[in-house]
């Protein structure tokens, strides 16, 4: 069972963040609005539900893109989201 009050974090590179902004998924705005630059990259935060919604869009786009570079970035993002979701349970 998900912890509804848990705050999850995601660390993205500049290209990963730029791609998510460009794709503008319907559920991405609240998460993207939290982006803070750190020494390790861009840290995004959100609830379990925010991340769960986002991972579906990211994985779907990764499966349908023809660009290998874009697919690699999206798969990396999806993997990170899935990891955070599993920790938030």
C-alpha cells in the first residue's frame, strides 16, 4: 500500500529534465514545478501518486518513440521513477 503522505524525490540530468518539459505530459506539471538544481543534477519531488502517473506516460512514450537517444533517456527516467515508487511503498 502506498504511503499517501510520502514525498518522493527524483534526480534528473539536464537533458532528462528538458525532455520531460518538452513532452509536457498532462500529469507532469506539478512534479516539474518542483525542479531544484543541486550539485548532482535537478531534484524533483512529488507524491507517490504524482510519480505513479508520470511513470506510465514516460514508459508509454519510451515504447513508441523511434529515436534511440530519446528512448534511452525515457527508459532511464522510468527506471528511476519505478525505483522511487518501490521505496515509497
